């Protein structure tokens, strides 16, 4: 009760908004799972609730974490779910947004504001779709509008070029490819937006389950390419959303290039 009294005191002093106070009280009164220390304040700090990484967790553990997040008034995103976990959670949460192709579950009772710009997800081939969808569904969950450009690999550049007018309107791009991983380099040479490259484990023996693709993307000669880990669609979708959300802020919500924050002090003359 002391914690709740402290929260109410902060609210009374206008140190917390009503929404922030309510979230803190909910988080503080929700029973915590015995196996997990949930970071309920992550939503307030970063704008995104804690995400459940499903690999290595039992289906009932995932369910318990999800119910705790929901009880705290937060949306739920669970990634890397096994087939067993997907079946179990589909029964546990009949209204959940289930995506077996991306091994992902979303439960979003709280509407999330949509960004003005959009994230473009450009994937090389059908075999890369499970990673591309993880990226797309993650960015959508966080509040970004997403446009998917499928089957745009470098083996047929005409397929990529046919979408260029639309792709060039994106605020941030995610390029998903396996094999030799050339797509991000080609794409970055044609657009102004930052390109987040996702190497997939798709490829023959010398691909080394994505290691060859990862190294090729990290050695890109094109500017504006950053690389996440092998098959990490979630990380790419998250980063693309952060870029998109910052770029979508109204001008009055951003610092002027000529006006540094008040906390920055020029000590060059000292």
C-alpha cells in the first residue's frame, strides 16, 4: 500500500498523469508469475511493453506471462512460438491474433496510435516469408503502418524495380534475404530511407545456415545499411518502427536543429 500511496502522491503533485498513475497501480497489484520477473514499466520507459520470447518457455509459462501483462493493462506480443505453443495459446486465448507462419501471437486490447509514415518490408523470396512476416507483424503491433513487397530478390531485379516508386515513399525499410544476401545492398543504392538488413538461414550448404548471408550484409558497400542477427525479424521490425515513429512526430514535438536541449551546456569557453 505504501507504493500505491507514493503513486497517488506523485499524481497529486502532477508528477504523473492519470494514465501513468493507473498503469503503475495496475502493475503493482498484479500477481507476478513465480518463474518470471516481468518488467511492467518497460512500456512507460520505451513505448513498448515487454515482449514474450517463446523459445525455451513452456506453453503454460507463456500463458501465465501473457495473462499478467493483460491484467496490468498492457498489450501482448509473443514470438518464436513452437507448434505446440501455438495450439495451446490458441485455445487459451480464442480472441488472440495468431500467426503460425511467423510463429507469433498478438493480443492488443488497447488501441495503439498509428504513425504517419510507413515501414516497407522487402523480402527476397517465398522461403524468407516467415522472417519477413515476423518483422511486419512486430512493426504493426507497435503502431507502424506496414507495406509488404514480396518476392523481390536480386535474381530478377525487374520485380524489385516494379515496386520502386512505392518503396521510395517508406520512412524505413527492412530487407529480408537468404542465400548471398545481396538484396539490402541493391536496395540501399536506390532509396533515401535507412535499410535494416535481415539475413535468413535460407540457403544451401556453404550458406552455413545464414552465416554467409550475415557476413555479406555486414560487408555491404552501400551506405545506409544496418544489420540484425540471423532470422531476427522481430529486431528489424522493432528498429524500423522506432525510426518511423521518430520521423512521424509533428514538427513541434521535435527539437530544432539550432536549439539544443536545455540540459546541454556549451563549456567550450571555460
